[in-house]
C-alpha cells in the first residue's frame, strides 16, 4: 500500500497525543475510572432514587452536579476508546476497549435511568417552578429540553432493558459496519488502497484515474453488498422498533426533538432546497462546459478545473487556517493554535484508520481532539478549517458543563462551516489570476452543492428507505439501489449522467447508520452560515465578539435564541432563501468569471 502523497505533505507526522485523557489502554487511571464510575453510580442511587419529586431547588442542583460528574467520567472513558480505535480499526485490543467502554456506559446508564424517569414524572407545575428557580438558573435549558421527552420515555425497567440490549444491538452493528469498511481494500492500478485514499482520487484532474477509482469503489462496495444490505436492514428495523415503543410519529421525529427543532421547520428547509435543485443543474452545466466535456458523469462531479492543483504542505495549511481565524478574532486564532501546539490533531493517512474527519468534544475537563485524513489538496485545508471550527466551538462551550456544552445538530455545524468560509475568502483575496480564482470558486460551489443539496437528497433517500422498511418490510440490495438512484436523479437531473455503478453508493455512508436523520443538519448549517457571513460583511464592529459569545453558549439555549442574537430568525420560511440565493450568486459569479476568461 502507498501513502506517497501523504508523505510529501508532512502530515504523516501529525498524530495526536491522547495522554490528557489516558496515557495508554493499560493506564491504571483508566482502570480506576472504570471502577470509580460504578461506585459513584451506586452512591447516586442510594442518595436519590425514589426522592427526585421531593427535592428542593438547591438539592436538585447538587444532584445535577453529581450527575454531571458521573457522565463526565463515563464519557471520558468512551471518548478515549473511540479516539484510539479510530486511528486503527483493525487493532483487536482497541476494538476490545471500545466494546468494554460501551458495555460500561450501558451499565451506568441502566443505573441512572431512574433520574430521568423520576424527573419527567414530576408534576408539570412543580417542575416549572424548579426550572424557574434562581438556584437552577444554570441548568434551566437542560431541564426544559428534557421535559419534552415526557411522552416518549418508558418505565425504568423498560429503559434499562433498552439500554442493555443496545450494546449487542445497534451499537454492535454500527461497529461491525465501521470495521468492515475500515478493513476493506480497493484495487487501483496495481495498488491496494483504503477507501479514503480511493475516494480522494475522485478529486484528481485525470479523468481516466477518476473513472478507475469510481470502478474500484463500486466493485468493492458490490463485494460487500450482502453484508452491508443486512446491516442497513437490521438498523432500520431496530430504529422502527424504538420509535414504536417510544410513540414517535415518524422516523425523523426523534432526531428533530434532539435537534430542538420542530418537524415543520425541517420540512420547510427540505422543501426550500429541493425546490431549488435547478441551481445544481445550472452549476453542473457550467462545470461541464468549463471542463470541455460533452457529458458530465458522476465521477466528474469533483473534478478540479486546473490540471496541476498545487499541493498544500501541512505547515502551510496550518498557517492559512490560523491566520484566517486570528484575523477574524484573536482569541479564535489562539484557541485553534492550541490544537497544533499540544498535538490535539491526528491527520496522518494510514492503513486501518477510519475514513473521513470529525472533531470529538470529549469532556469539559479536558478538550476536543480533531481527526482527519490529510492528503495535501486545497479541499483538505477546508476540511482542517471545518474541523477546527468544531474544535473551537467545543473548546469555548466547555464552560456550560457536561449537560449543556454540546449543541444540537442544527447549530453544531455553524462554527465549522463559518471557519471554512473564512479560509475560502482569504484564499480568494490572495489570488490575482482569474483562472485560479475561478478554479477555487468552482471548488467552493462544489462543497456547497455537496453540503446543502446532496445532503438533502440523502435525507430524501433516508426518508424513502425508512418508509419502505416500515410499510413493505425488508429491502433487497436492489431496493436500496433503486431508491438511491431515484433521489439522486432528482438532484442531478440531466446535468449529470449517473452510471449504473453509482447505484450501490448508498452503502458506504455511515451517517445513515450512526445518526439517522443527521444529514439535513449539514444543509441547515451551511445555509445558516451563508446568511451569517452576509451579516458579517454588512455589520459594524461587534460581530466577531457576538459570534464568539454565541459559540460559548454551547447548548444552553434554544437554537432560534442563539442565532437570534446574531440578528437572524431561523423560524421564518424565507430565512432559507437567503442562503440559497447566496449559492446562486456564487454560480452567477463563476459564470461571469468564465465569460471574462473566454472573452
């Protein structure tokens, strides 16, 4: 296997140091925490079980503080296990530790489930009085949002059973999917590559290489299709069972509740995007002309305009991101800098490493870690900016504590996409050559199309497969592929020709399994940021300070209130039009640049 490109960027040296969590999988502190969390959970039961309804505000506050302490320890163990496993999914010791962490988490959750059950059983009037009390002001939003689950929570025994069975149910099937894809190997031009390495070839200027990469991915996906089809069906059925037991109206209702957003707002978002698929068609018609093709195939979607895209060294990428962040707000740059200074980033590409990128918030007492696979392309600089945006957000929101630091998915993508926008604008400002400007702009529109329109098309696929599973039963591989093709033909129309092989490409996307309903949050975040950035360009002094305050808020307020402080109203139907219009304007700008170059 080769890591030739990666070795030329300096990123092969970028491995994170997880010692702020634990020194190693054999660290005595890890074993001590495993034992300590069980002892604390048992003590919590002794102190509070059967008495939640009788607690006064100051007593409930103490209970919540102890509850947070428990969650922090179990989350620290789980975070470490997942982070170290992500870097080598083939390592059985890491897999064992992750399974142990999940089983321990389930055991603790079973012990603590009484707390939620009893709190939700408190009379509404008394609960509201506690929520409004001065003593519980810090926990107000957590207590408010938790009450919304009252119609969906089961008895303590039932909740314990569901928690226990999850370890060998959905959690186990998700791990099996990850390890299957992590171990999968793809043949390309006589080399054996990982999925991430082959996916990166779809961004290469060589069309024949893209076509070969597409075939390599398709062939291996097909080889695993029986396994992947079974995993998908099992997890679809598992979710359907949970939704029925908890009385959710639809497959996405629980996700919307978690995202602190109503079904109607999500429907408006999805409809607004699908009603504007013509922007996608217009863009790909332009891209086909710019590339000089008679027909644009699915493997051409991410083709760069310039034949010799500059390879970006890791140090250069770091400086671009830090300079962009610092120019916006000095403290934003300082926080992002800590990720590099203290080795909180793992960017090296290597066999067995999970694909993709993420920022893990871990726990408030530690700090976030950023995970990515860096191979020296401009899009990797944008990915670094994206994940560090998450990282800065998570770092700043730690002050809200374990129960309110994390944001719902609706606002979770705000800082990441805004960080990307800062870097993109900086890159654009440094270019003088119209051809280079156009190439960068096309790349940005590529990302926006993928983030907004493609993610919503994937939401439509999710809707179709969940509905089919619930109304018609188990899906065959062909059923999944048919639904995938239908939703993809809707977005690309006649502008992109979808190959037959592309029909199987639903099978490698982890979000469908790990976090059902997640994908619309990307569109939510991108459109929100486009509106935010427009506000930033027109605002007077003070925007950056308000923005940093927004990040510090974490999940301690409703999304509409957090965003409302920036002068935007996400509850209005025309809000999404602002972001969609911004994408349309970028396409217009690209068309104008292209005409200028050609004339």
